[in-house]
């Protein structure tokens, strides 16, 4: 029992992505309510840019939503200007739009003042405070496997591209569908949004066949599923700041949006462990010390922890190995 619980705890520490300080509780709705509103809002009211900035502001109240949206608008205008140099027939195709966006982001030139966006090899998982904030990525031009695909998605959607998110173990990337051919490509945004085969992800980030079949990894996510990925930093922040009951409630909302999201199931299991650790293990180091009126509560937490990890494993999830 202890080995299983501690394994979940260590995994959570490795993935604890603290993106900023939480806003004052009296200024915001409960996290589960907040995220559900993002997931349920029509696209006309809540596109990916607004959703991402709402998440950023939830965990870091200093986020300048209006200023960042203005930057995004300027970036889209610049890409359209780049497209204006192409013959009209070429500029209107989704493939040329995607290539122009790729050039804008990853190749230095007048379009980005010679400052292309780069993968931050010093913090590839975006674990440093503020690393996953969109405003930080725009300011530093250094991103990670969360901020980089998110910006590509935001800009791509505003350019009219058929793009969404997808996942691999501890990784997020972009799926792009070419309007002309109907073919869907993986774009690895940490590497200049190059075309990347499923086999490459499977080699570099091992995953089970069961996980792929169940849609845990390599899936072309729906809008709602992609939004749940964007909202995940709220859950990470709740666990980091010790708001475990709220984290569990939010995990249920995210799982409802994307039932095959094994990462969220693992996080939910971790939140149950943290409750057990804080309220039982640390207070009563010896099993015989646990008061009779606390035993049922402790057992419920233990079973919930085990159940969450069992569901993740049934979907094909296996604990990734970090290099």
C-alpha cells in the first residue's frame, strides 16, 4: 500500500507545474465552476486565446489579458502580411498558411525582429514559476511543450487553420489537417513545427498500444478535449498550493471533458494521496494511532487513490521515465 501511494506522490512532484500564485479565493468562482464555464462557452465567446489567458489569470492575477490579446492580434496581422507576398492562389491554401506561421515563429526575420521562438532546453517541461504563461513565452521567446503548442494553436485558429492539440507522455503537440488533401499531420512545435510521424513519438516517448487505442495519446482532440488540456495548469496549481479537495472536484470536470485523459486521473489519485498524507499519515504515523472515527475516512481516501491509478492503467497509462 505505502509503495503504491508513495509512487504516485513522487510522480506528482515531478509533474507539479507551478505556473504562478493563485488569485484570492474571494475574487474567483470555485475552480471547477470556472473551468466548466470555459469548456461550455461557445467558441464565439471563448476561443483558445481567451481560454488560455483566463487560465493564466486564474493562477497569476497579474496576467495582462488585454495586452496579450493585442500582441496576438498583431502577430496574426504580420502572418497575413507575409501571406500577402505570395500569389493569391497559394496564400489562400491551408498548407501555405501553416508554413507562413511556422516561418513567423521559428525563422528570424523582419516579421519577428530577428527573434524567433525557441525551445527552452533548461526547462523543457515548463516547471519553473511562470514558464507556462503565454505572456512569459511572448516576452522571452523561450517556451516548453505546453506554451509552444498552445501559441501555435491560438495563432493557427485565428488564421483559419484546422489545428488542434494532441498528447504523448508528458508532452503536448499540434495536429494540423490540410484542407486540400484532408491529411492530418503532427507538428512538433518544440522543433520548428516540423512534420513528425507517430512512430517517432512512440520511439522517443514510449506508450502502450492500449493507450493509443483508447485515445490517451496521439489522438486528434476535439475542441472540448483541447480546452481541457489548456485548463490543466489550474489543477496543477491547486495541488501545488494544497487545495486538494478543489483539485479532485476540478479533475472530475476535466475527466468529463476528456475521459481518456490518464494524466488527470493520475493527478486525481495524487490529490487523494496528499489528503491522506496530510490528514492521516502525518498526524498518526502508526496505524494503531488512527482514531476509530477516522478509519473509514482514511480507507476511503486510500481506495480513491488506488481507483484513480487503476483507471489510468486500464486506459494504458504507464508511469513515464524522466531523463
